[in-house]
C-alpha cells in the first residue's frame, strides 16, 4: 500500500514537471536543477555564475530551503531575479512548487533558470522539476565516498562539481577515488574541480552553463 502512495505522488509530480517544461521550452529557457548535501556551496556557485555570465546571459534563480530567505537574499544582492521557496521543513522541491515560483519570475528567451534544491542527497533525485540538466555538487569536506553511498544522484547528473578544492590540503579526501566512484556509476560524466574561494574552475563552471542553449531545453 505504501508503495502505491509513493508511486502516485511521483506520477502527479511527473505531470507537473511536464507542465514546467511546457512553459519553459517554447520560451527557449534552459533549466538547471542543483542537488547536493547542505553546505556544499550551491549558493556560492550560483553567485559566481551570475557574476561570470554577466549581462550577456541572464540567470534567474529559484531557491529551495526548508526555512529562511538567506540564500535568496544573497542571490538578490548579485542583481539576479530570485524567488525563494520555503518547504516548511520539507526535504526536497517538487514540481508544483516550481510551477508556482514561475508565476513570480519574468522569464525571457535565452534566460537560464537555475533551481537550487533543498540540501539533501536522497529524495530530490526522485522528483523531476522539469529541468533540462542536473548538477550534483560535492564539497571535499563531505568525503570521497559520497558517490558510492548515494549512487542515484551520480547516475542521473549531467555534471558533477567537486567544490571547495582549496580545502584539499586540510582534509582526507581522495580525489582519484572520488572520480573512480563517479566514473563507475556513470562513465563519461564531466567532473569539474572548483574553488569559489580561489576562483579555480569557476570559468569552467560558467562555460558549462553558458553552453546550455535553448536546444538543451529538451531531455
Ligand atoms: Mg544554499
Ligand atoms: Zn525529501
């Protein structure tokens, strides 16, 4: 019985995710869903992307968090349009919430919509938000075994960002093993080493986003 309920929830979510796509595809807006554990640096990666892409490519942001508008305030300070979704304790975003957030954004052709999911490596993976690409973010403080422990995310990610690499000298994080785990789960998926603190890899992150054209609004 339990399983049937879960299946029904996911089916309804899939229909609403399709509604998100039906809204965004005709506009030519590419959409990215960022998934990670709390504190991996998703918000900072978005801040850097907004700075790097500048006026040439407008980024609009949907921020998901159980509580507070702290992340949305940070994004707003960059000048990017942003909507905060508070899930009232909920541990992932669902497509119906994204659909409602879209009402508050004025998306135009060529815009990039970045959705920062609730910090959680498990259930956000099961909920399609109508995105075109998924980005998995892991920071080096979390341990190199995360792909092995949370394989579902790394099987469906279009890009893996290994963040906070400036901290590598201070932590026991084996980059080669991390990459091996990821490669085993999804051969060929790109992995970018990034430090928002030193700026290393930020250009590559921005380039990856910049390369997402309206044609990527098809999955
Ligand atoms: Mg955040
Ligand atoms: Zn959840």
